[in-house]
């Protein structure tokens, strides 16, 4: 047996180091690398199942569609034929419609920098293709946090063990940030109290010492309510605020508008619970706030994140080691984006399509229309909102679709040309984290299966066939890794690619505190309780709670962000599935067997009103589509809310439609993010 080492490539904050067991050139076991200072050999069961993913239903050769679009009928062809057909069609389309008729579509199928965002950007910049605004997941929350602090940095997670109060807000850490949960458990053994704030009783909520279940999208109101109580009772850190804040006096006035009784009506919490949480947070030191992605997937998600991010500045929590907040630590990993992506290759500025609105781009966009779609590192037929419109677009007979993929996903079935993709165990890549502060390098541990190729090699083949002679299209993986780290930031820390190649894992040395609070990268170099940047979105410069909709009268009489739709009175939320990562791993048989089947959680009050019993098959529907699914009647969701974990593939649902058939392709208040959790539905027994 041979032991080799790698890195988990998936869109997860933990970025785990892996220990790989190999026999006869084949991976037989994927485990955690115990030498990694943060992940310490502990990995999730999804990644432990990787051998099944690698050697299961892999696409091994280039293929051309032979049947009707979407049915998955293909014939093997050579790489030469595939590249010739792709570039031949593109030349025709560019001649007839212009280069913007071509659209690339990708996201976080790999977090490896080289195969995620380097040669692909160079190629499509050189072509002059329509640009993709890749904002579907974290953009709204990241911008909200940056409005306060200027960049995406927070508490070093290793320091969070010093906290005496840990709040997981909008994050099911046991399933989506397991090593932060392990650090919290270590803190609990030292006397820390763990709080969860979320919209349903998930695993983290059950594990926490206390759980605050709030109505979806009401996070900002709760943050303002906490601020109100802190300021009312003079629990703020006046010295910290006086030295480091901008716009605080105006924020104070806004917080005065959110007394506990009003916030209770908005959130579904009692005013006594709100009082308790606010005082616990203000009086417990150090306090650590882990802000998740869940709350940003609402129409008001960006501003809500801004409001929550300001809480540790009210109390001065940043002054304590392990105190403060963490939304993302991606700011510790600046990369030479100019060298990676080469925007200078683009002759003229191209138009941009937001990836959230792929269906609209394929079905409605003109001047020119999208005539070719190149999909990699993503499965938009499952993960993109307004699924039925996306599928309608994929079904266009005049759309030439290329999919570079590892397995026969729902998206791959709609391709005209399929290209076989390597897994991360079959190519080299550079990995950073948006949670811990270690940079990692991984090399292939097995040979590529069949004729699979990594993204970088395919884009180089296409560039060559298009007669692009720029030197950058000859760069190797190691060349690109060197370029990525070619910044003073890395030189100052003594981190070079040659060192990383030798050591595999290097810690970025951080200060005790993530910011110099009098030199922040904000407009006024201070913590901003007021920002002129949001004016571009037509929003108040002082963060305020913007309701998504009217909740039932028993909860709130706030004015609606959207009018009540009496036909669809329930709020639909589709959180991550424990056994999948977005739609990745949803094709792995052993994990599907553990997940059993899709189901919908509904409160007994709502179930009784509709004559629904536990185990019934129901139809969840709205104006965009419908999903047939079994129901569980539970108290783990509030009345007026229904929850179904995604992202199963479409064929796993009784009617062949997944949860994103219900989600809107609207954009968040700031950042252009997806609003998956701002769906309104009705549930009917079948």
C-alpha cells in the first residue's frame, strides 16, 4: 500500500488535508491527514465516500449527443473531434452573432485556484465572450460584512477556543463547518456556552446549549433588537466606538426604533428571549460570532449581514482574543488576479450576465442572444434558481452546449458535447481557505481515468485551436501557482511557491486581531455604521431591517418588502443536505442510500390546516413550478415555514423537478446574490 496526500477541493470552508491510501494505482481509502493543524485528520462522510465517486459513473471519453436533448444519449468521439467541433461552431457563431453570443458558466465545483479561475478566464477574455457575474453564493453576505470592515477577515478560528460565548448565526456548522464545531466543543469544555440562531431546528441547533428559532429573513431585525437593548442598558463599549466607528450616532437612532416587543413580532421570538440573548451577548467575554451563508440567501440578506457584523463592534468584542466575528477569512489570501485571469486580453469590455439569472439569459437575452454555453465546475440544471426556466433554455435546439464534467449530471444530459474531467486526485492545484489560514498545494495521486483532462488543459487545447498565440496559453500548473503568489504580501511572509511545493501546507501568520481598526479598508478607514456605498442599490446609508414580506398577522404588521401572495402563504427554505455538498455527491449511491429520499418538513399547525399527515405525498408549488415530495410533520419549523434539504438530482423527485423549481431568480439587496430562501409556496396533499 502507498500513502499519498491531497486536499479536499470542494466549496466548503474547512479545506481539509487528506491522506490517500493507494493499491495498484487505485485509491482504496480517503481519510483525513492528521498532521494538518486545523483539520487534524477529521473529514466528513461525503469525502470518505470519494473512491465510489472516482470509480463510479465517471465520464471517461469525449462524447457527442446522438438523441434528443436532455435524454442523455451520446456517442464516443476523439478529443481532436471534440475540440474541432467546439471551435468550429464558435467561429461560426462569432462570425454571425459576435463573441458575446458565447457564455461560460462555472462556480465552486473545485476550489483549486488553477482549475477554478485562471486559464478559463484568459480564454474567454481573449474571445470576448459574455462575462459571468459569479455571485450566486457568498456575494451578498461578503459585501454586507465588508461594508462594516472593508475586507473579508475575521477571527482566526483557532483563537475561538478562548471564547466564553459562541453564536452560530445562520450556519449549520455540524454539517457545513465541522471543524469550527469541534473548536466550539473544545471551548465548551472550558466553560463556553454555545448558541444557535437559525430558521429551523437542524443538527447544530440540537447540539447547541440554546437555540433561537426565527422567521426566515428576520435576522436583521433581531440584530437591531439586540443593539437596541445593548444601547438602552449602556452595555456598549463607548471607548472602542468613539475611537473606531463612523456613523454610530445615526445608527443609535435607528436601533431605538426596534424595541423588544416590535422585534418579537417580526422574528417570532418572545421579547423575554430577545432580552436574554442581548444581555448574554453583551456581558459575556470573549464572545465569538460565526456568521453563516444561510441568512444571506434572502432578498434582504446583504444588509442583514451588515447589521449582524456590527454587533461585536458595539460591545468591543474584538478587543478580546477569540472575540469578534467570522464571516469569511478569504482576505488572508490575496492572489495576483491580473496574472491569473489576464483581463488585458479582452479587447473591449463585454456585457455581463448574473449566474443567478441563467434561465433569463438563455431564454430572453438578445443583441446578441446566447448561442453557446460552456459549463464547467457547476451543475446549473440542479443548482441554479428558477429551474424550469433554466431547463427551457437548455432545451433550445439552436443552443450549442458544452459540458466538461466528471459524471453524468443533470446538466451533462443537456450537452451537445461532453468532455471528461479529472477529479482533484488526478491533477495539481493550489488551495486557499475562506475559514482557516493555511495555504496548500496538491499534486496528482493517481493517473487520470480514461481520457479525462483538467480544466486548464482543455482551455489550452481550445486556445490553440483558435490560433491564440499569447504566451499565457502555454503556462503550466506550476507557472500559474507561481504567478498567483507573485505579490508583496506573500514575499513579506516568506511564502513562495517553491517553499509551498516542498512543505505542502503553510500557515499564514496572523496578528492577534484581524484589523487595525483605525486603518480599515472602508471609505472612512473606520468601522462603518453608515455607508455611502449602498446608495447605488437605492438603500438607506444607515442599515435597517427591510422586510421580505408580511408574515402572518400573529407575527408582524410590518410593511411588506413584497406584497402578500395569498395563493402561496408559506415560506420555503432549502438548506444544505448532510450527505451532499450542493449537488456534488448526490450521484453517489451509498450517500443517497443514507439520505434515503427527499422530504419536506412542515409544522403541525400548517399540516392540520391542509389535511396533511406525516408520510403523505404532497405537491409544493408556486408560480414557477412544483415538486412532488413526501412530508414530515414536525415541530422543528415554525408555522408559516416549510423546509426541504437539497440538492437532490431531478430524477430523485416523484415528478422530476427539484427544489430549485420553486426558487426565484431575483437578486439580493446588495451584491447580486441568489435569494434561494425567499420563496413563497403552497403545499397540497396529492
